[in-house]
């Protein structure tokens, strides 16, 4: 029997961006989302590295969910080709909806893990930090964030302009949404694990890239831990960050400002 790509892809949820409660006591420990757009050059390596790493601590007790926005380089198809070698892998291809934050939420919606995580697929987030994030979740906290701005953290080769933009974005956040932004040293991180119970049944509505801000603002997040990591340079593929992401960030901050109690 042969399978078509459509049989192998996981269906894309529609409607509200709400994460359901845990359904089964046999759920895996972790559902980790890899949002992708033109990451064909990285996808095989990141899946291999993550599976090797996670198998050492939670052997097959996790799922990796690639959520691809119909990349012109067919990242989703390349990911599907890896399925026979990686039983923990699941692949979603979105054609109707776009954007990093909603990709993460759609992935979490189909994920069945008790813990929900996200990591970039371009190997800029050092995979081994995931083990520290997982370990700190064992202490019962709600959110574990890989942070560039705590001990052990940093950025590798960012020029002054990029550092300025990143810090400027954080300052802007402090002005517009202080009660959320002050809770984290690195509120712009895109590498973290959150407990499902802290965000289940809450309607999320992010704009753009910064899913951590949405989770911290709307979730039932009490205890947070931040673990240092160094944001690596891209080795392959191209960045998707443009001015559009800065504008969307601003829109997102204002949207939260006017919708939070
Ligand atoms: N599904 C989906 N994934 C995206 C989208 N935009 C970016 N991504 C993925 O999100 C991750 C982060 O995007 P990058 O463009 O690398 O952003 P960045 O790491 O903050 O910035 P750089 O340092 O410039 O690479 C990567 O895995 C991208 O492939 C999108 O619109 N949809
Ligand atoms: Mg990147």
C-alpha cells in the first residue's frame, strides 16, 4: 500500500487558537514544535539532533511537530521523508494561515504532550539547552525560558545595530506592557517550554513572532525559570526577519495592552 503526502500530514486545526486540556493519562511528556519556513537545509539535522538528545532523557516519550507554512523549498516534504526514521516526528503543512506564533499554537493544538515547547528549526537555538529546560520543569514551574540575558546567555556575532534593535524592542515592551515584560529577562526569546495546564482553554490571539509574550500575558503563569543560552549564527538557510516583524511586534504589544484586564 502506498501513502500520499496528504495521508501522512497531520490535519491543520481551524477556528480559535485555544489549546485543549490534556486528554489522556498516556500522553507524552513533551510536544515540541519546530515552526519552519524555508528550512530545507536544516530540517534533517535538527530532527536528528533533537531525537538523539531527547531519547537520552525521555526515550520516545515526546513528539516533534514540524509546522511548515507551505515553504517554497518544500521543507514539509523533506520532513515527511524523515518519518520512517523518526517515529516521534509529525508534520503539518499550512496553506491557509501564516506566521510564526500561530504556527506554534496550531502545533500545540494537535500536540498531546503534558509540556508544550518551541525551538527554532535553524539550529540557532542550541539543542542541548532543551535538557536544562526540561529538567527545570520537573520542579513544578509553569514556564522555562532559554534566555540570552541571564548568566551563561548571549548572542554570538550580532552587530551593534541588531543588538540595538533587540534591546530597543525590549524597552518598547517595557513601556507598553510593563507588567508582562518585566517578568522575564528575555521576553523576546522564542525557545521555551510551558506547562499545558497553564495555557489550556485560554483563547490566544498573537500577531507576528513573539509567542512567549502572548503566553506570559494570557497564560496562568506563576513560576518562571530562565536558563542562559547563546543564540548561534545561522549556518544554512536565510533569516525571515524583516521590518514587518518589528511592526507586528508593536501591533501585538498594543493589542495585548487593550485586551488585558
Ligand atoms: N511556520 C512558520 N515558521 C516561520 C515563519 N517565520 C519564521 N519561521 C521559522 O521560525 C524560526 C525563527 O525564524 P528566523 O527567521 O530564523 O528568525 P530569528 O532566528 O529570530 O532571526 P535570525 O537570527 O535572523 O535567523 C525558524 O525556524 C523559521 O523557519 C512563518 O511565517 N511560519
Ligand atoms: Mg533564526
